[in-house]
C-alpha cells in the first residue's frame, strides 16, 4: 500500500556519508524487480566501483536467503544492494561460505548499530543474518557470490550484498507480515524515520565493519545474538519433515551453529545453507475462534496479538471448538476472547475458562468477551445476542502506562460497558476511562464526587457496584479498561474493541459504516499498541 512518504533523495543521503567507498555512488529507482540483479549488472556490465549501491522504493521480485521471496512492495522502507569487491586469497577455494557469512554478519551488525542509535530497543541478531525485535524480523541480509572479475587490472572476487530493512511501512497492519515482521517506525511508537540519514548510518558502519577480522565480528555478534548457549531451538533440515528440538552450544569459527539434540551427548555443527532454526516456544497465547466467536473480532485479535506478543517467547494459536473440552491447554500463558455471538452460561467454554482462571491463569476479554467471567448485571446470559453493529462508535480513552498517560481513539460498544459488570472494587484497578474529547479523565471518590485524574494519568474506581458517576450534566465517566482478580488468576476487561485498527475498518463489512473515522483511528494506532503491550505486561507476559 503506497503512502504519502516522500521518495528517497540520493543527494540528501550523501550529505550524511562519512565513507570513502560505501554508498558514495547511488542509483535509485522507484520500482525494480530486485536490486540484487541491478547491482550485478552494474558490476559486470557497467563496471561500477566498490561500494556502489542500488536502492529501490519497491521490488516486484525481491529475494531473500535460500531462495525465499522478500516481501518488498511496501513504500517507506530500505531495499538496497551494494557492489563488493574483495581481494582474492590464495589459500581459499571459492565459493567459500564462511567468507560470505563474514559479509552477512558485517551487514547485520552495521544495521544493528544504526537502528539502535535511533532508539529501537530489544534488537538482536538472529543466526545468521537477520535482525529481530520481540521475535519479529526487522532486517534481512543476503550475499551472493558472483565469481572472479578484473578491477583496474587486478583480480577481485565479486559479491553482491543485499539489505532489506523495514523502516516506515506499517508492517503491523499487514495481514501477510504482522505475524513475522516489524518495522522501525512501529518500534519507535509511530516516529517517522529519515531514511536518508539511516541509509548513511548503515553505509558508514558497513565500511567500518567490513574492515574487521572474523574474530572481531564474532565478538560483536555474540554480544547481541538472539540464541545464547543453553537455549532450546527448533531445527529444520531439508531431509526432515518435522523439526527437531536442540540445545544451542555456541558458534563455530566458520559461523556454524553448534547444537546438541535432546537425546544426544555429541555436539554437531549446522550451517546456514543447510538448516534453519527458530525459537522453541513452550507457552502459548490462545485466541478463542469457536462457534460463538464473532469472526471479525477474532481475526483482528489474531493480527494484533501476533504483531505485539514477543514471538521469541510465546506462540499464538487458536482456541478452537473441542480443544478445551478437557480443559484449557496446559501450555496456555493467556486466553483471549473478543466479541461473541451468544454465550450460554453453562457452556463448556465458560466452565473451562473460569476453571483455568480460578487456578491462576491469565485472561483478557474484549467487548462481550468480558462476560465469560462477569455476566452483565449478574444475570444468566444464555442465548444473549451480542453481535449487533448498531451501537458501535468511536470513543476517546485515557489510559495510564509506564510511559505516562495516553489518549487513544477506539471502537466501542456501549451495551457492553464495564460499569454494568459486578466487580469487587477492592480487587479492581481501573486502567483506562472513556474521556472527553480533550482527553481529560476524572478520578471517582467514595462520595461520588469527581476530581481531575492524577498527573500520571491513573484513575481508580471506588463505587461498590463498579459504576461511574456523572461529573457534569453532559459527560459520564465510565471505566474502559480494568484489571481484576478472578480466583487466583489475573484478568483484564476491555470494554472498547481495541482489537480493531484502521486497517480492520476497511476490511470487514460490518465495520464499513465507521470508515469515515479511519484517519482518526490511524493517528492514535501506535498509542493503542503501547496500551496493548502494557496490558500484556500486567498479565505477566514479558
């Protein structure tokens, strides 16, 4: 999806370069099949010098490692390939994969330095040449050996070094990418990044790292690696249909990963061109998608949680009909239920989820999903119809987070208001309130009077029935997001439908009538992400 981002300006980028070679010669296209082929032609046909880089706004046939396609049709990112000439070494038989891996690592470390300078937190280098944040891919590198060439009458070895970096394209809202990828702008909570400065920073670092020895690169890599010795990983090999579980033991001096099987005592070495590794995930976030789930709500929860949960620690799976007949799965770290069609109070779903939470599990309910634990007005809700698009409207919500008070615009359903639920005020912490258009919220005192919220944006409900009091003739302050205990479990109840973003408004027919507010919701979508991640922390998900 094309955005209003300005095209990449090569002259602006050159202002920030401090290099002798890297990036000094730039070729830019708005669209190309792949910059890898552009760079190869530039070296072999035009004879362009060392460090020449080819950049494209989009690629129609971008490729990644092992023949995979690199999704590169989003505007606002960096898709680029450098021409690299290296001296031929007499004692090396080419192609030598470890030399290619040196370039892979140098590229990843150069990008790592550039993005961490921007303030991106939690970046790691995933073996061998990707950058990850919270288990989501931020950058990939690709090196291709092109053989011997003559440069100024000297024999050189030609490599093409490609870097694909998600910068300003909002990957979190793309169905095909949200489960596996992220981008810098999202990790910086919506801050638009100057790509020209970022490109120059990567090129400056790349020239520096290409001059380092393998031992120096290894030292830097091991400081920032995703998989440390002792971690369990899933290993996929081309000759196996099912991944095996292994323990990481280290990295060899040729960039192989040292692994030990669960039943083996012998350590073996795997190489990047023969195996793939992923985190071994022992805990799962389950999203209900059974017969009573509203399809658009469940789908938006799937996109949201896959984008925001730390996928290097937790899997995200559907809780399908029948999978909870004998109880919620033992590996559940969190159960999430969104809008429901109906909810029989004596259903297997209700009984098993309540038992799971009572025994210490974590639960998040959105909209009518709150009623799994708390029936409205304490009444039986057998056969109640919850799926009614008419009451949906946009509301401002003020929440208190570790980063201070945040005001977001969210879809809400008035008949599912939290004030109708019977909650114990001593065990409930109101995390967010519906608020005025100016973003103000009010603290409710025991006598029913209303006061301006605390400086940190926090507000606490104190009435016995959990209701909110009128603060003036025109505005009623209601709890929007609350935390409570149910048995030994931790619970978040979310009145507004925060699973829906501007992208979901366009996609789902039931929400089309809200499409006029797409821009309004898009402007606060990153605050909404922060709130969701704050909720996950409060529910004990790291």
